[in-house]
C-alpha cells in the first residue's frame, strides 16, 4: 500500500476517535448531576461554570455535538469505502458498511458512552472547554438548523417550549423518591429524610386548614371568669398560649401567654384579684384558612409570632395553627415533657391499623409512605365519607386506592375510629396507592 492509503487509514482512525469524543461528551454533559455542577461552580470551579453555561442552552449544545458527530462518522465511512474499493473492488462497499458499522458502534458509541455514564461528572469537567469551542464554531450552522426544525414543528402544530418550574420540581421529587441508604440498616433514617424533603416541597401547596388544631380540640378560657379561676385553668393546661373568649366561644378577644400571666402574678405579689386579664392578653391574630404553609411561615418570621387563629370565609373560628405545627410538617412530630401525645394510630399484630377518624391523611402518608390522596379531604374519616358518598354504619367496609377501611365507631354523623388494611407487600407495586379501586361495603 502506498503512503496515501496509509494516511487515509490514519484519518479514518482519527475520525473514529473524534466520533467517540462527541458521543462521550454528549452523554457526560447531559448525565452529570446538575446539583453537583452548581455546587462546584459556587465553590469557584471554572470548569463547572463552563459546563453549566453549556447546559443552559441545550439546543445549541446538542446541535453542535450532533453536527460534529455526524460529520466525522459520514466522512470516516466515505474514506473507508474508498479504501476498500481500491483494495477489493466493488465488494468494498459491503465490507466498508459492515466494518464501519461495527467500529462506530463499539468504539465510537457504546464504549465512550458507557465510560461517560460511569464517570459523568469527571468527564463533563474535562470536555467542557473543548466542547464549548466546538459549539461556538458550529453555532451558525446549528442556529440555521434550529430555525428549520422549529418551522417544521410549527407546521405540524407543535411548538418548542422551555422546561418550566413544575418540570424541575417533578424532577426533584423523583430524585427524592430514588434516595436510598447505602446500608440496609439506614432505611428508617432515610425514610424520615425523604418525608422531610417531600414536606419542604409541599409547603407552598398545603393550606393551614390541613394541619391546624380543630376548634373542637382547642383549650380556650372564658375571659369573664374570676382571675383566680383563669390562673388555675392556665396552670392545669399543658399549653403556653391560650385563646380568651368573652360571651361566646367564637368571640376570641385575646391570646393569653402563660409567662406573661406569671409575671403579672409576681408583680402583684400573688394577689390574683388585682390581675387585669384583658390587659395581659395579646391581640388575637386571625388568618384565612386558605393560607399556605409557606406564606404562613414567612408571616410568622416577619411578625415574630408563633400563634394564629384560623377563620373561614365567613369569619367563623375553625382552629389554631402554630409555628411548631408548620415545623412538625417538615421534621415530623416534636414532643416535649408537657405535650399530650395522642398519636391516634395503633398498629395491630395482623398488620392492620386502628386509626382515629381525626388523624390527617398527610400524617399517615408521611409515617407509612402511603399514597392516599388528600385533595378532597384532610382527615382519614373525611376521605372515607367522600369516597363512600354516604354516612356509613359501624361494621361497614370500603375498599379504594388498594386499602380496606372498616368503620369501627361512629358518633352521630362523625366517624371516630377505623381499621385500615394496607395493600399486601407482594401486591403490584408502587402505584397501588394511586389506583382507585371499586368501593365495596358490607354490613357487620
């Protein structure tokens, strides 16, 4: 073979290396962790900054890489066909097609992409600057191609839209669900971490009415009582802040702080008759029940307060929400030595759960990683009423979303206790909580 033939073969090998570079770079730049790249840029890594700028304009990045990859692949195939025709005649076309397909597939596609997937971040940092140069070099061509592609898509009734915030949130939620511990013994800790991360994302979607303490469970004090009686009720209560009402329980006139009350008792040398409860109490702060947890958390911080009264659209008292309630939505239950712990959920040896009707669906989903919907009802009793479309009798059972609900107790029209049987562990999948079953009922 003459020198020209050897140079052509060398050019083919060089083109295959360039093809491998383009293929591996595309995989590395798209597979590298976005969060990791942003963190490295924040720490001052200029290579990470280059990677992030490339990913900011994905159309230009992918267009440049595809243009370079296709150019070198087609050129390598043409040169290989020319060489083999010279060596073996017309049969060289078939040999070149078979040989180049194998070469490109193995050495320019599978091998570099596999390596890039296993070392995505390291390779992305390494190839960032060369790829930026190639993208800039090919930018006039890729820009023209993008205009043509956009025109074709519009002609078929489809536009090119940027990824919205919701897509990013969904991606983050998916990453949270995939979060697992390295050691099987860490699963319980990781489960709580997933619950906390989900709750943070939900703060802007959950309203205070879903986590508030309902009015029927409130401890309130009649401001018209003698001061000595009020002091006694405050001391008997486990709570620090107590709503004061006058004439009617819905007529909240203030919020009494136990510490402020004790200061006044000390200032009056223990003479309780001198106490002016109205002057000690703070002004009540009323908020609408549709306020989101994120907004309420911001308001708590801005006003430097921890306690708010929730009212409906008619101004009627519905309950209270505290800063601790919102924090518990994120980190889970926070109990101290003065808390009254009423979990409302009792696990049974047969794998079922006895659940009080007032327990919220969000708490059950958080605790057991169930996927019961909470759009139409906030409590488990409310969900059963919504799905049953009637007031059930004690002993009736209902099956929906893969769960079995048995009514154990009812007080008037309120379900007070249920037995919940979750889907069997070997039942089909992760979507069992999302799939609504047929509601079935049976008398005891």
